[in-house]
C-alpha cells in the first residue's frame, strides 16, 4: 500500500501541490510510526547531520529576528519552514527499506510531467500565454521540467534502458517535456538545462563531448532564431534591458545589489523574515518585484545568514561528491546533473524557497541517493 502512495506522490508533483502535501503527510506519519515501532530501519547518513545543522541555524535566525514577524502565528508557521527538506529523508528511508523499482517510480513522474506539458501546450497555443502547466508561474514549471529532463537525458545518454521500445519511450517523453520547457519561455531553467547537458556530455564523452556541445549550441540557436517568442525573450540579453529597473533583468540587478547590502549588515543571522520591508526601505527606484532577491543564494543569506548558506552549500557539495565516487554511471551522471541544474536555476530565481520545486527536487535526490548508497541497488533499478 505504501508503494502505491509513493507512486502517486511521484506523479502528483506536476499535477497538484495540495495533493502532494497530503500524500507526503500520510507517508511521513506512517514511516515515522514504523521506524519508531522498529518495523522499518532508519538509515543514519552523514548528510543528515548537515541537514540538522541547517535546520538549527534556520530557526535561530527566526528567533533572533522575532520582531520582524507581524504576529506569533506567522512565526510558528515559519519556524517549521524547513519541512520540505524532509522529502529527502523520507524518500531515502522508503527506498532503502522497500527497494522499489526506480524506473517504475520515475515513470509516474514522467506521466505527471507529460500531462502538465500537454496542458502547457494548450496554454501557449490556444490561450496565447507562457506555458505554466498546473503551477502558479512559468518559472516554477520550467524549473521542475529542467530537472526531469536532466534525469531523462541521463537515462538516454548512459544507455540505461533495456530495449529499443524503452529507448523510444524516453525519447518521446524527452521531446514532449523539452518542448514544454521552451514554451514556458523561462530563460533561467532553459539555460540551466543546456549548461548541465553540456557538462554531462563532457563527463560522458570527454573531449568528444565538446563536439556534441557545439552541435547543441547550433541547433538551439536555430530554434531560438526561428521561434518568435523565444527570439523576443533572447533579445533582452542584447538590448541593455538590465539598465531598465522595471525590466526582468533590471529588477534583478537592483535586488542583487540591495541583497548584498542586507547581507553585509546582517551577516550571521540574516533578517529572518519580511525581506519586502527591507527592500522597500533600501530601494529608491521602481522595480517589478520585491518578493525575494531573485537569487537563491542571496535570499538564503539574507533570510538566515551566511553560516546557514555555507551549510546548505556543503549539503549540495557532499551529495555531489557522493555521486561522483560511485561506479554506476547512470546514478553518477543523473545525481550530479540534477544537483547542478537545480543550483544553476537558483542563480536567477529563488527555487531554494519555492515549495513546488523544493519538494520535487528533494524527493528525486533522495531516491537517486538511496540508489547511490545501496550496494544492491542495481537489481532494484532494473528488475
């Protein structure tokens, strides 16, 4: 029964955040109960201690900056704001205890992403708007699509398929999701995906990967030049829009500069909450948004302080290293690629704090890490 719930949890990320949260709550409570009853084994990994330190620094920042909260209820809500990272812990415990078929789980992810992608096609071609699937914003849609595409690309490029039918199955889903990513017109996720693909190509093909990358750049440039919507979005790179403070680029430049000043004034514990108020006090020019710094690293440092950011980065690098030293090529490539694309996305967006992206990323990394750290994972992946 728990396997069924976990499959639907994997499927729901692209369909409904509410359903995802409900399913996760059920699975979380069941697993914690089973671990407490010693029916399931809790696997103690070193990376979990880094998570614990991050949670502590996270909450210390909120306590120190308690006065920034408008009321006590808001404070209580945010004191457990790190709960999304528990997706990693729960998926790790689930995978290592039940050893389910990885491809079956990922197929549920692909099913959800395909449904959201087709809805994105409807939004773009019939409603004449940026594709966003069932999410609240095209950037969120693009971020999660880029993550799925990296795992798909890793499956294909490492030949982690059984037969031609499975190969074409992955190719079709890749094309569907890649098209949806393009029509989301989300520049950050698109560029993060392309850069990560090029890194993977070098990792897999060594120097020959550089030739593959040149071909990819030429093909992608051609797609952009012959697609009006993409061409218009690309023009912002060359028309000095960063000088316009109300443009997408210009707003980011202002927010980044202001965020650095906030960090300089609050290096250890950050501001805890209410970055909008800080921006309102410090920014004297019109901007398009003040929701966050539009950079995950700056936002984390602003909210929780530089020490918290350092610990979070250590978590990512620890996980990358753990993938790097393993022998299974698919797990190595997909693990490194998934973390890399997620970190690159964070350069222009606060995907470290976007619930929909956070939950999906840590679920997927928990699954891949469990395969990576389980000596008998090969049978579980290919059975």
